[in-house]
C-alpha cells in the first residue's frame, strides 16, 4: 500500500515582539545577541519563519530603529536558513515611514502587514506586576488603553507599494478580526497582493476577536469564501490560547505561530525557558497528529518567496 504523505506545516516563531516586557519573563530576549541566539535555536527546533522585532539592547523597550535590527539580522542569516520576517507593526506611536524603515533597509523575504486599524491594548497586564525591572514598562502598558493601532487603507497601500512592489517582499497579513479579511479582499481586488496570500488569523488581542474555537472556524470559513485556493493560513493565539489554537489549526489543515511575542508560557502557570522550547512543544504535538514540519526550503516554495540571496543583510 502506498504510504500516505503527511501534510507540511509552517511554524512561525515570533521571538520578542512589543507586547511583553522584561519584568514578565527572564527568557524574553532584548539584547541583540539574545534575540539572535533564540531565533537560531527556534529555527533549529523547527521554525521555518522567524518573525522579528527589535528592542533597545539596554532597556528592552520596543525599537523600530533599523540599526537595532541590523545588530542581529546578519548573525541570524549566518547561522540558519530560516526565513526572516520583519515586523512593520512594531510601534503604535510612529508613522508608517518609521515603522517600515527597518524593512526598507534590510529588504527581508517577509514582513508583517496589519490589515486594519484597531484598539490594541495590554493595560490589564500592568496589574499583574509590582516590581518593575525598567521604568518605561508600567506606563507603556498602562497607556495602551488609549492607543489606536493605525493601519488605514492608505497605510496598507503604502506598504504594498514600498515593500511589496519595491522589494518583492511577501506579507504575513495580520488579521485580528473578520473585517480584516474583507479589507484584504478589497486590496486584492484592487491588485495589491499576488496569490497565494499568507494570512495570520489572530485571536485574543484586547481589541481583536476572542480566542474561541468558534471564531477560528468562522475566520477560516470566511477566508475560504473570500479567497478560495488563493491563500495559505496560519493561527496565532495570544496568551493562554497559544498552544491549543495552534494545535487545532494544524489539525484543520493550517499553519501556526508560536513564540514569546505571543505568549510567555509553556504550560498553564509555567514560564517558557525560551522560544525554542515552545517550538519543540508544538512540533511534538503536531507530529503526534500526523503532520510534518515544513523546512525553510519547503516554506519558501509554499509561499513563493524571493529567496535568501535577495535580502540586504
Ligand atoms: N503581536 C501580534 C499580536 C506585527 O508585528 O506587525 C501581532 C504582530 C504584529 O506580530
Ligand atoms: Zn510582531
């Protein structure tokens, strides 16, 4: 009997992000060498895509300074063939020109592209901690109840033009609610993005759709209707929803994202020791379910990427 082929699953690992702060976990990397090391270890564990933000190496505060990215990108490229994905959503306080500056300089294979404007708040997290490692952390979290994460149609068109057309970068389309799928459909109908588009369904951000399985099924069904066979999808569950939703995504035929940007935990009440620990865990879970982890080369073919020889770092 012919052996049935197992399905390849792209694991994205989001290494440090802009939501958690250093007080919350000693494992959260913010020095360039720690970001690079954890990224490489996550790739060795099975992550085909590394979603990267930068931080100030001394304070751990979120940074969109291209120079901070360039401190770790070359080291990552030297040590792994995993796909580098640079965030364009690293700050709610800066212009789109500033947010895209790291990607303009580094010209990676992939970038994030947030598909709608929204509330994006971490303020409830501030009540969980008393002693802060750095002064910036508490006000940063508390003030997020007044932030609007701005991603207008004009902003999206700007990123499409500058990074998509300008650098042949493929996007991780971050969709935090069902309306964002319709925004993407509108943009595709106006010729902005070439299929297959890669959609990250995001659940559990305060301001976006909640982390319920019903919502995942609803997002998937809506995307099937809107995009048919012209899309690939992945799931990001924030906080405690991370591993459960990622496992369900894999069993439903999708891809998944883990990493300390999205959750600091490895199980209920236990901090993860590293990004790689989360990648190893989800890998074990989905391999038990008959899925196979996509290599970077396989992920490049699935996503139609320009290749690592065409980046500028
Ligand atoms: N922090 C995630 C919920 C971005 O970097 O552009 C979404 C994200 C956005 O990763
Ligand atoms: Zn991110």
